[in-house]
């Protein structure tokens, strides 16, 4: 029985793409803080039992704390997957947790009509530490990468989540990610439970297509009592490509003293799209629910519906990279293009 199991899994070829994160870090001089260390060997050498699950090869895309992630790194990841897409059955990306939901969301928009599992994972404690969560996350991620899951997904703490629905919710727990507005794609207990109703069907879409991001300038403003919009007025110029307002709950913004409405109107007049996301993780933007949202909509603001902030920002980057104008961005922002919005 055991042999039969291993033979089936061995036939799958998985590319493990190393990008950095805590998983490969160690405490370093002079301050003992965690930093990326030279990682010449594959993590498979540290967790050799991974070889029982698949035929794994490793490539080093880059090695950074994901707090340093840029558009160039995301494009590099797309490039590595593009070059290797036909050669492997699935991909595991070892990534820092801080920006994992951003990278995952970006990949979901940039790789169109994906037919293979692209699984991001990492850890809260380095692989070298005795009480690490890296081993289990790696084992689960590799196992998911051998399955028929045509999704860009985050595998963490025995859960599989669609990447453009996932968000980092804890800096201290092993249960670091959640998917507040979409069910988990799978959970791992004694058995692996696939949520087949939520996993995209393999036939979804046409030919695989790889896109790349351009460097675009997005200004992110969070509403809070006392926010003075005049501080942000200098962003209304040609260097700003888009504005994201992280509003209250259903998309409400101040409309009385310190009103953000003139700012939104002026941005629109300059051809700068304004997206409204929510400070509430669960639920959906509804700009018609309150006067404070309705006025934002009338001023031209675009709803991010129930997208995570990470997903909204990366979808915005993606659409801006295509050089769409405000009305095209509005149309596409409200449309589900990669499973990022509930319909
Ligand atoms: N700062 C780390 C990173 O994002 C955090 C982690 O991976 N747990 O690279």
C-alpha cells in the first residue's frame, strides 16, 4: 500500500522556487535579528522526506526578507514560472510571509488561464529551529503541488487558501493566514480534505498567458478620525497613477469636516482612478449603504467589493500596468477576473 502511494506521487515533477523569508533565515551578527542566509542547498536536503512526495528540483529566484519585495521581484517570479511551466507538474514558492499575499495575488492576475498548482508557503520560525513550522508547511505545500489544483494558493498551517483571498492575520501564531471572504480550498488533518466546490475547474479559461507588471505609483490613504485631506493634495499630480482609500467598513469616508470628496473629484478630473477598500477584513464594500459611501461613489470612487487589500492593490497594479484609462479600470475592477471577488 505504502509503495503504491509513493509510486503515484513520484511521477509528479515539482519545481521549488526559493525567494527567501523566515524559513531560510538565521540569527546573524551584530544584533541577532533574523536575516536571509546563504542558501546553497535545497530545503529538500533539510527535509529529505519531501522526496517521498514528488520529484523535486530547486531554483533560487532571489533570497530576501519579503519586506523588501518590489515589482522587479514579482516579475522575476513570473519569468521563472514561465520558463519552467511546461517542464513541471506543479510549483512550490518558498516566500516570506510578510508580503506573501501580495505576491500570490499578483501571480493570480499575471498568470492567466493557469492549469497547474502554484503553491506559496513559508514559515513563522526558521527551518533550522527545532520547533519550526516550516517542515509541515513544506510537506503540505509539496503534496498540494502534486494535485489537480489549478490555483495560485497559499499553504500555511494545514490550510490551503486562494492567494488573492488570503491575508496575513498574525505575526506570532503559526496560524498566520486567513481567507476572510472565501472558503479554504483545502484543510489537512488526518486526511486531506479538498473543497472541490471552491477549487477552480481545470478546464477554466483558454491558453496560458504570462503578463508582467510595470512600476506604477499607487498612493494608499487610510481613513481615521482627524485625517486631514489637504496633507495628501500634493499627490494629485502626474506622478500618481492610482489612489487606494482604505475606508471604514462598507466603504464610508469623511464627508463633513475634513471631507475626502473634493480630493476624489480632483483625482478623477486628473484621470487618476480612486479605489475604495475596507478596514474591515470580513464583508463587502457597498457604497450605496450610507451617505458617506454614496457620496464617494458619486465623486467617482470605485468599489473593491470583497477583495482583500493585498488583492485590490495588486489588481490595481496589474490593471495600471495595462495602461487602461479610468473607465476601463472601473469596469474591470468590478469584474471577477481571477477568483478574487465573490459573485
Ligand atoms: N519578515 C519575514 C519575511 O516576510 C517574515 C516571515 O517570513 N515569517 O520574509
